[in-house]
């Protein structure tokens, strides 16, 4: 919605697009929902027999729904700045959508699951190859193995300049911290270019 500046000129807030990406079941929908100012738009569908043999449920066998297109949320920072959050689908059969979702994004939070680190490589590779700034956040699931930031960085071959952190996608403050780190990283990356 338009706002007025001090000189009476109407302007629209500056949109800032952020992607929340990662493998299947890493908590992308949960993260978008935990920080969004609005009820998030989700495209969650019930897992069906059609996905049997296609979607790997190893380590997430209690998962009953999946994102089939995107998640969308919004955070109003001020009357001048609004963050738009886009969560990607995690299954390989929906990766074709990532190019469109990533277009115009300032950066990405790549969520990883320490129970299934191997599901993280595709997302890291995707954003690294396209030169889109990203950070890595290990979503600390209950009962999941605990690793240090250094161990996660080494296991995923994350370059030193890319921030890696531990977090909880269910927790608003934790998710906000990841977004703040991403924005700072993206700004630093742009200023170095």
C-alpha cells in the first residue's frame, strides 16, 4: 500500500525478495510461517501413493504433506522496506521451479537437516553456481544429531565466506536471525563486487 514521504510524494515500499531453500523436509514451510507477518500462502498437499518410489522419505517418514509449488510470506520492516519470502519445493521433481523463484532474489537461506545432510548439496550447488548469495542454516530437529558449525561447513564443503549457523525453523527469533545474517551477507557480497 502506498505511503507518503515527508515531502508529500507517494511511494511504494522497496520490495526485498528472499528465498528459503533446501532439500525435502528441511523445514522451509515452517520457517516461512514462523516469521511471516501475514498468514503464509502455502501449496502443501498430502503425500500420496503417486510419490511412492519418487520422493525419498528416509529420515522424514512421519512427514504427511509436501510443498508442490512454493510458500510465500511477508515481513514489513518499515514503511519503506518489505521482505517477501519464497519457500522452494524440496523434491527433485519440482526443482525446475527454482529458476523462476530465484529470479530477482537478493539471497537465500539454505536450510539443512543434519539427519540427511546429503539432501543439501543440490540447493547449495544451485545458488553457488548462479552467484546468488546464500547462508546455510542447520535446522536443529528434535532428536537429530548435533554438529558444530565447523563440522557442518566441512561436511558440505561450504566456502569460508559463506555464513553457517544453527537454528530452529519453528522459532520466530531464530528464523529472524537467519534472515538478518542473510541480508548482511548479501549486502557485503554486493559491496565487494
